[in-house]
C-alpha cells in the first residue's frame, strides 16, 4: 500500500535561497533537455532517448560544479524521466487521435518541484531533542513541521520537494504493508450529494454547503482588480499575484480540511456507505451551477472517502442515482418534482421529508440490494424500510 505524507518545511533565509537556486537549475536543465530533443529531431529526424540524455547531462554536471553540479544525480535522472514521460504521453495521444499537447518549456512560475530518492541527497532525520529535520544536499538540515508521525513499519520510497506560494513542502511517498482490516460493525447509511445541502444522510442529518469560494469572492474581487492595475513584469504585480494565490490557497485548504474531517467521521461511524455514482459533468458544464459545483468539491469527497474506507474496513457502494429524488422512500410511489421543490410529500402514503434525505434513503435501499446483504428491517433512522422488490428504480 502506497501513501503520501505531506509536511511543511521552514528553511532559514540562506536555505530558502539555496532551495530557490536548486529549483532554478532544475528548470534550466529541463528546458535544455527539451531543446536537445527538439533540435535532434529537426536535424536528424530522430529522437534522443533517456539514456543518451543522462550520459550528456551527467558530464555537464561534472563540468559545471557551481551550477548544474549542485543538483543531486538522482534528481537529475528524475527530471529527465519526467521529460521522457511527457514525450511518451504526447505520442500516445497523437496515435489515439486525441489533442496531442506537445511538451512545453517551463517558465519560472511553471516549475515548482524536484524529486529525490530517500537517502540519496535527501533524508528525514531527528536531532537529539527528537525534532524532525530534512537533510537536502547543498542546502543542509531544514526544519520540518512533523505533525504526523510515519509508522515504524513504513519505508520511504520517493521524495518530492515542492514550492507553493513561497512556501516549501516535502511529500514523502511511503510503502506500508497491506493492513489486515476486520469487518466494520457499524450500521449502513445512504448519502445524497448536492449543492443546497452538500450532504444528506438517510438518518435525517444534513450538512449545509459551506460555500468557501463564494464567501471569499469579495476579497478575491478586490485582490484581482489590484492585480489587473499593476504593470506586467513589475515587482508590484508579482506581489499582487502572490496575494491572489494566497487567497485561493486558503480556500483550497478550507475545503480539504472540511472533507478530511467529514469523511473520517463517516468511516468511523458506518459500516456500509452508499453514495451516488455521479460523474458531475452535468453540474460543471451548466453555466448556472458550475461555480457552485467546483466550489463544493464533491469529487474530492469521493476520493477521500474511498481510501479512508479501505483502511477502515468500510464498504462503499456506488449506485445509479436515476430517480432517487423522485421516488418515495416509504412506499415506492413516483412523485415528480422540480429542483426548486425541497420537500418531498407523497400523496399516496403521506410521507414527508427533506428532498435530499428521501433520496439518501433510496440510495441506501439500492446499495443494500446491490451488495446483497438483505434488507435491513430498520434503517439508521429507526424507520421501517420498504421491501426492496417494490422499488421502482
């Protein structure tokens, strides 16, 4: 099992300049390797392979110890493999008739990461006071905010040094033994995803949409107008752009924090979680709903829920969402309603509930049927569940 642990780095001013220099040299090397491939194809009609490029730039490192020589050899190899992968993907898309996307030169704002092998130019260690430090070749020991301990049985496979908004991070890709997970004893629950209530469960609970982006639109509008007035290429424009980027980063962090906590609470509580099998294209392609759909991050919810459930022994069942909002979860009667109608009222049996809660109960019913666990006599709300055979779905 592969997991990635991300930590914030706190370099000194001298270390920050050294890290910037390494990133600058990595970008120059990437662009030089790309230019070499382009020129070789123009002149000879042949491409340059990764081994040939490594042999060339290995000699360049030795001849320029104060520039390219500052880069770790394994890091140079990873850069060249990154370029080779970009060309392989380009030719694959070209043969498939897709938009090819030829590899591009990297500007200083488009190259923000270097890769290492742990123990080769980069190593996590601890000092006498058990404080975490990251040794980076030609930089030194950098302070690490070690907020999440790495398990003793884990092995660090790969290291990615990353810069984002003038902050430095380290991503440790670790290999863990596959966990032996028992069956979760919690109840089953159905989850309906939406934009009015971001989540609604079959036990009657609803979570209002936090609307992180919309709450920050006023500040973003001011910051983006300030950016538009700055002269291109100036220091003041870079400063204004950094402020806009920090606002977007804050919104992203709020969204990620919310979904991490919500998905953890779900997998700790329930043994089977039923969700809608949505592609979300119908939301993001609608000009009236696109901003809210992207702001909600429902795809992020599905991704985080899947890997947390796997580790906790929780079953996640995705069901077809067709008509789940229209069918009465009590009697199975089809009750058509528009999106503006937020309360489900069944004229046949008199059942009344929030529209999304009714849909969540239908989703749970479908999941139990597809999982072949047999109908639960009582759902997590303590209400009787209709016979699965009476469903119109």
